[in-house]
């Protein structure tokens, strides 16, 4: 059981509308556990929605690149909950294979992560290295920035930094609340999860 109990149906009409707005159209699942917990504080949830929805639905990064960043950020944070949600839904839609997704959850950080083996396209290797560096140092070195800048415009790089930070925040939430995996999520293949 999460540290903060999620809302359970039947929901009040305004909460039902809000929760449905957070879910992609036509999704056959209940609203995510994370969303149902966040709605214990509806004002906070309403402030978080625009940024999260904007990053997923209106961003400048290609969908595969966005999902690769999300997978590596959540994997490095040991957040199997969010990693599994994206691995089951948005990442495959963006074209990431199960093998590529698994690779984001294995391997050490900077200096030996999944982007260092030469099997990734150069722009994806640059993304993975940047995520690892951000995770380890909260900074980007000049070589990491230059490697990214070879593939992305300034606006995309700004979005990348916000995306990585946003999903670090989501990882803090999911891990801090000890959220159980969604039953339909992909099991996290990485090393032990924080707090479990």
C-alpha cells in the first residue's frame, strides 16, 4: 500500500473529469495510481498537469528520444513504477524496442552506461550520456553539451533539461510514496529498487 492512500472509485464528478484528462484517450486502464494519489491534493495536481502533459504531447523532441530520456532518468533513479508505465505504453508507441528499453535499466552510470557500447545511434548515445551526467553531477560538461548540440537545437536542449528534471521529480514522488507497480506495467529489469 502506498504511503498516501490513492483515491478509489466512485470519484466525485470533478475528480473523475480531472483523472480522465490525465489519461490518454481510449486507455482501458484505471487512472494511474500516481494520479490517484496526487489527487489527494487537487490543487497541486492541477498545477502539475500542464507541464507533464506539455512535455508528453507538445514537445519538440522526437518521441523516441523523449521516451529514451524518461526511461534512463527513471532507471537511474531506481523508479520501476514510472519506468514500467512508460515501457508498457508510450515507449513502444515511440518505436523503442524491448531490448533498448531493458538496456536503459542496466549498466552503470557515467563511463559505462548503455550509450557507451557503440550500438546506439550517436544522438541516442549523447542523450544517454547526458542523462547519466545530470544524474551523477546535476550538471552537463562541455563535451556532453557539445555532443547533444550536434543533434539538437537550443529549444530542444532546453526541453531536454526540463524533461530530465521533471521525471526525476516523478521518480521522487513514486519512490517516496512507495507506489506499487501498475498491474499492466513492464517489470523493471534493473538492479534493486530504492526502498524495496
